[in-house]
């Protein structure tokens, strides 16, 4: 399609250069999440709205989004390779927030934990991102004698808060997808593996692969009964399976996506336990734990909720947590 803005960097969900925004209509509201495009199979975005950097805005159309123009104005782009992913992460943070005017500098900085800049231009990047924060005026001033930490670009950042009083421009979610009803999928295709020999010859090998997406637990059990053991592989966020297929050359003839099985998405709290479904994403778990923690005292659960929140903060990145499942990462013993 000629959309070359999203970049392929590491190819394993580690650098964030390929970040895109995925939106879908779930339980009468629109859910937004940033994901690593290099790990997201095209089959997995059925019924979703995908926004790339071109969909956000472009110079050719003279419709740059504020997140794009502000990064340029504060010199947050050097070689430019990582810039599209950083912009999409920033836009996704603003879009996911119920009230973009309440975003803090800490919230925005946390949302960029999955984006790397190889030119080490983090200072202007963070300056541009934090200029959208509601507490940007709390940055210590250069002339303040009572603080040891100072900002060398506070004057630039303070030029923009007046623009943050109104909601940031958001891409309209397609009306057709409001009526979308998930159905069972069975897609059959060919996966190609290409590799070089002696740096001058490229060989491509192809293998047939099938993608199943059940929408009920009984359908999932039926598929596993027909294709037991190594005849099929369960997949959720594809953060581990993609690494196995791309770098370890492991071939799975059938992939069964379990993202739409309701029973696996249970999140429940009782007086004596926390019930967490294997298909709950780490981001969903994180936000739910925060809510549970707000509505209880540490003595109610022995500090378990807070301990899990502290752990998840340092686990992988925002893009990975948005798609990776709680059960999948336990079973894989993922080191990420």
C-alpha cells in the first residue's frame, strides 16, 4: 500500500519503531492499544481499526497531528528511524486516556518504555512528550535556587500547555466496526522463510500454516481434540511464538488464537483470592490491580495487589503488555 512510515527495527518487539495503534469496539466502548506491528499477525486484527503514522498525519497532506509537529518543534527527531513509533506511542497514550488533560509527566514517560532511540536523543523526545502533560509547570526552573535538578528546556515546554486545554485531535473510529460481531475464523496460507547464504544468495522456503480463532470454549476444546499436542499451537499475543518461528525456525502447522474465548478473560476478586484468567492481557491486569488497590487497604490483601503492580511496571514494555496474556507468559516462562 506504500505505507512505509512504520519501521522494522529489531523484529522482536524490543525497539518500538514499528508501533501502530489498534482500536476495537469492546463492551460498548472503544478500546485503544499500541502494539508492535512486527509481532502482530494480520489475522489477529480482524474487526480492528489500525492506525499507522500515515493515518495520523503527513507533511504531503499538510495535516500534521500535534504529536508530530511538537516533536519536530522541540527537535525530538535526529535520524528519524524511531520517530514514527515514538509518535504513535505518544498518540496512543493520549487516546487511551479518558481525560487527556489529566495526563501527568510520569504517565507519559511510562508509556514510552517500549521505544528506543539509537541516536540517544531522549531529552528532546521527553520534552516534546511531556509538553502534553497537565503538570508540566512543575518542572524545576533553571533560576530556582532551592532545587538541585533543573530543566534546560522548561521555557520551550511551557509554550504549549495552553494548547492542552482542548482534546487532542483523534482519528475517527469507523462506524461500521461498531456493529462488528466476532465470528470463528479459519484462514489458510503460506509462511515464507528467507535467509542468505554467503551474503550473496537468498533462499526462500515456504510452509503451509492454518490460523483458527474460536469464539467459545467448547469450540477451542474441540479444535484441540482434533489437533492435539504438536499438531497445533495456542497463541494469544504472539510475543513468544513469533520469536520462535522467526528466529528459531520452529514451524507450527496450525495456530489457534484464543483471544476471543470469554472464559479466559475472567478477572475477579474475593475476600480470600484473586481469580485471573489466562487470557487477561498484562495491561488489563495492571489497570484492574490499580483499581482494586485504590478501593482497599494494604491489610485487606497483604499488599499483594501493590506488589504485582510494582512487578508489572518493569515487565516488558507497554506494547508487549497490551497484547501478552498472563497465562501465556507463565507457561512460556518468558524472560522478557
